C-alpha cells in the first residue's frame, strides 16, 4: 500500500517501511457500544463506570475526534485541507478542541487516515476531510472542510473508516462501502474505486463492522467474523499470505464474538466471555501473544481477560477491563501505551497503577485516549500536530488530563459567536482588571496625569501617539485621547482603555496588533470599533490582549508562538476570543506569551516557552492556555521578555523562566521551568518584569530590584547584575512600578514619576540621552495641589476624579468644591467619566451641545433631561434620574421614561443618593461641584460591580414619596 502521509510524517514513514503498509485505523474501528459487555458472564461484578448519553473518542493520523454526550462533535490536531471540519482550510493545526460546525444529534463517529464520518440519530451519515479516493461518498473527489451528507444512505446503525475508504451498516444488516478499492477493501469482487456507497454482496444480517488500513472485518449473524480486503499480513485470518480477499470470507476467529477492532494490518475480537483474540501483523507485538511473528490463526491476548471494550491504533491496541483499568500492547514509539516509557509490549500491560475509573477508550494512529467516569478526557502518545489537544506538540508517555474539556458536560454559552470549550463570560460580578497609570515599553514610557496621557522615548513607529514618528526625550501629550483610565506599552505599539470600556490603539501594526483589521501603522490613538466593555489591555512584542468586564480574553496580532491562545499558529488583524479560559480578572503580556489570573487565584499561561516562562515544567510552547504548575492563591503577576513573576496572597514572591542575569532573584542564574520562591522578600504588593530585570513593590512603599543591570536599570547606583533583590534606597512611598526592556519607572503616592536605567531613546524623559543608575524625577508631573480641597469632606472623591481625568481645578489652583454646578457642567463631567465621546461641535452650537447630544444618543439621558435649561443649576432629583439610568442598562433604551419620585427611591436604595440632614431628600435643591463628583464616583463604583452604603433614613423618606 502506498504511504499516504504528508512530509511532516516522513520520520514516521521511514520507521514503518519495514512493514510496507500504511498505518491505520484505531478509530471507531472498534465495533461495540458502551454497554458491549452487558451480557458478559465473566464480568458480572464489573466496576467500570457508565456515562450518561452516547460518548465516543477516536482519531486518525495526527488528529482526534470526540463525540460528546450532547451529540456535538469536536476535533483537534492536523487540519491540512480543512479536515477538522471547521470550514477553515488556512489553519494548519489546532492544538485544543474545537466544535465541528453545523453538526448535532450525532450518535457515532469514525476516523480514517485523513477523513471523518459521523452518524446522526436519524440514520444519515455525514463526512468531511480528504476525498482523494472518493472516501467521502459525495460522488466526486473534492475535499470537504465542512460536514456533508453521504448520498443514498439511510437507516444506518454503524460506521467505520479505513485509510481512504468508508463502510456503513444499516439496520437490515446490509453493508455499504466506498472509496479506494485497490486492495479489494470494498468487498465487491473488483478493484474499482467507488465515489458513492456500494452494497457489499454476499452479506446479510451483519451485526458489526470494523475497518483497518485496507481491510474490513465484520460480525456475522452467527457471531463469527468475516473479512475482506488486504491480507498481506494475514489480517483477514482465513489462511493465505500476501494476497487480497475480494469478497467476504469467513475467518478462523472464535465464535461468540461480541466486538471487533481493526488496526493497520491486524485484527482483534472480543468474545462473550471477556477474552480478546488477535491475528495478522505482529512486527511490534500488536497481537500480544508473547512473540513478534505474523499469524493468521487467532490467538488469545496475554493479559486480555475480563475485557469489556477494545480499540486498535496503527500498531498498538488497548483494552478496557471490567474493573475500569486499561491494558495496552504493541508499538510504543511515541508513548502510546501510556506506560511511562517507550518500550514496546508483546503482552498486555496495565497502564499506570491507579489509573482507573475508565468508562470509554479510543485510539488514533499513534496516540490513545480514555474517558473517566466523571467525563474527563485523558490523552497520551504522539502529539506532533497537536492531536493530544493540550496546546503543545510534546509527546506524552503517561496519561495526561485534557483540562477544561469534558465529554459529558456541555460547554456553557460563550458571550460571542466564537467556537470553543468551557469558557468564561459571566456578566455577574464584572471584573475590573488591573489599572496601569504608568507603563514602560521597549525604549519608551507613558504616564496618565490628571486625565491626560503623556509619553516620551522611542517613536519610530508612532508609539508615542503624538502624530509623529520622531523620538522625544521629554514628555509630550498624546493626541485625541480624552480621559484614559489605563495604558499599556509594547515593543512598538500602545493601548489605552477609557472609563467607558472603549479601547484605543496606536503605533506599529505590521502583524495586526492594533486589532483594527489592517496592517497600517497608526501615529495617533484611534478608538477600536466593536471593542467595548474592556477593563484592561496589555501589549506584547507584536500582539495585544484585552480583558473584558465579563472575564473573557480577546487577542490579536502575531501568533508565531501561539500567543493568541486560540489553538492555532495563525495570526490575526482583529480580536478573537480565547474560549479555553475560565473567568479572568487580570492579564499580563510578555514578549511573546501571556499570563492570565483567574478569580480563584489560578494562573494560566500560553505562547512562547523556550525558557520555561510558562511554568509548566517544560520548554514547549503552548497555543492555548494551561495552568502554571505548582502555584496557587496568586493575587498579582507580571510577564517579562522571557521570565515571569507572581505574588501570592501571603505576600510571597515567586519566579520562573529565563535566569541568565539573575532576574528570577533566587540567588542563581539557573533557568526554572517551575515557580521558585524569591528569597528575602515578604509583604510584596506588586511586581514588574522587564527585559531581563525585575522590580518588587512592598506594602510599605519601598522598591527592590534584581537581574540585569548593564544600563543601571536596578537603580542601586551600580551597573552590576544581582541575582538577589536589592533595595533602591532613593525610593519611598511608591504606589506603582513599571519595567521596560532596559529601564524602570516608579510612581510616588504624591504623583511624582521617577525613572532610571537605559536612556538611548530618551525613555527617562529628562531631556537627555544619558543612562542613569539612580532614580530621578521626571519633571512636570508633581501632584496637583488644590488650595481649597485639603480637609474637605469630598477631598478623596475629588482626588479620584482628577486622577481619572474627568474634572480638573481652576487656573488659580482652586477647585471650588462648594460652588453650585449647572446642568451643562455636569453633562461634561458625566460624559467624560463614562467614556461617552462627544462629536465635534457644529458652527453656532453652544459649548455643551456635543456633550448633551452624546449622552442622549447613548440613552444615558432621557428626553426630559435633554429638554432642560442647560445653563440652569442641576437639582438633586435630576441627579437621581441620571444616576439611576446610568447604572441600569435596561433603562438605557430610547423613549424610556423615569418618574421622578421612583427615580429618587431607586437612587437611595442603591446608595447613589444620600440624604441631607436626618435623611431629608431635598429633591428640588441645587447641588455643588463636590456633591456632583461624589455622585459620579458612586455611579462608576456600581458600574464596576461595587456596592454602596445606603442611608436608611433617606430610604424611608423616599418610600413615603412612592405610596
């Protein structure tokens, strides 16, 4: 048989030339149901669990097919020519499970070398994948990347797939076959290829079918085995050697056969007494009879007693015993026996002592799968094209759990149309992400001050956002970016999130990292259409990740190392949701990898892992998220170029990844693939990871540093590396830290920005290009001192509002907190606070008109508010109406009217409005600038998922207004 594999399997092909035939089928090739041993007298007290619904797991050459209990089909692995059934012929491989489109109500699947069959409950058969020999049964030889119905088949009860042909059994016991027939595998007495199903003659009342590489076996009405097709290695079992059997022929197998399975060139039968029989090729010990000689005479498998299920791979086989354990035998070149080694077995060998509670088994060509009683899927063996679904291409020699994928539980509905597994996406308890007021990128810096974003340093790609591509060694104002709440700096592009959840992007876009659907660089910020409800954005080398308030993660840009986390290696110019994640509360991006923190304190990682920065005990890159091993209760983390840092709830700091310059802080320069504790630091509050150096902010406001120090980025007055943390003596009362490639930043609690380290692009912002090994203040960012705010009851709220950028003081250094506020002034404040961007003013418009129109268009103001006298003083009852509408999306609809007294009641019940003296409501009284700021801060807190203190006296008064 001519080898059919692609070039990437060249090494496998060479190893198999001794056997000459193609490797084959493990697949659904086992013909039995989940309850196949129900009548097995030898298994009267079996403990193998039962699963609810119909569940099946199988595979072909380099890919896996899973049938879940809900009738959906999922695939992963090699996707050449679109054979995974997603409709995508561009994606090379998928490294995590994805659902086959347009297919439901399925009760069985079968996988050939490069094609798949699915049997629906209505008795129809569907196919997709390669169609070189007509194996899809569609009447032509066109490949299919989506399932298509096989013509002329009805009332089908069982299916099987060979290398490049297919077989089906109907409820009358008739067998149909189509595809390649060069070895008589279609059983019609010819070698004529068939593009549509053709009835196999001389057969009736067949009970089960199984297909090998180029042969078929079936259980007859007398419970004996018949076979046809390739017999080069005696796999038909009726005598003869080196020929083919053109029509069904009775084999020498025992009678009372309950189930069958076919490997590449060998066959298996399970009898009613729980014994397994084998015949055919035995080069790798796949007959499990203690030798490696081919044999046409069925012999009992050594170790194959008390069996209830069987499955066959190319040259290996597995059997499920009644006690829920597995035995395996045959070839083990890729660890497919799950024995923890690569030694082949010529007798049945139990997989891992203690690996039990198995309900279902399955096999691909060179990998094996098992489903436990809880529906969890376990995989091992070859993983060259991601067929194990664990996000890597690392072979497994022992069973490994496929995380976040369950064969019994259905995936919850995701908040988008993206296909995927059990994903986050709950809108309950919205997340807030991590707010970054300062950010350090590859040779540039950014800082949000009083609602304005400033940037300085390298600007070759427009990453400073000032409309130019000239580098700056002093801070410049970023253009067209009102009120950003958080910023992120990558190697050549920048991101900002505003309080309303909108994302703006600018800078380098060669890989689509700006997420705007193009590859064009952007020299000033541009808001991204459709990217709403964001709470955090992070920038890597040439990719971006965004966290939404529902806990979902979205990525765009370069995907060379799988850093987009979507299970493929294909990049994107627009954002795609990662569906293989639980609810995430914080994100961090390294050079080409990502860390994500779940709400339970579990840390996930994906992307480049050349130096162990993913913390999974390996150096294999991952194309979809997997938990960091050996760490829990994480509360903060950072990703550097190739090393990672994480703070635990107890204030301890842990590190892993590249350590050539001591950036892990463990006193060595040894790389770590698992987290190790950073010695000598406790009560850590926050961390920063640069190119090859690290920073830690302690709860007392002091800062420590370690790692590479060639440019003075450790800030300790030297240029010597340090593999242990050293205190930066010049810094105290620090509230935030950031680390760039070779420089560092710190933000003081008084608003002062400090910088040190490399300055070759002006990233220190001091007007020079001179490196500096000690921190110095970046001029122009001293905290605003408002003369009339200190000691005011609303001082904290006013400070927060100024920091968020939706309000500012007057030129004379005052805020005038007790001054009354007009409707127009409040409209401008609330518009900026909620991220509602006004249109440009038209000629003749009053200054406040764009703000009023924007709020009305966003349905944050109703018609009654819009018809008010804008220069008049706003009243407390108007504040109540606006606050209630702004915190309830159900009320943000056109023409939704709010009754005044009802609005006041809801506002005080939520804590948005507090009473005056003794709970007095004062609905018609005007309000002050300080009171307006307080109301807006309360709105933002509620919208962020927080709760407010409620004035019970005010509630009583409001209830009296609503009898």
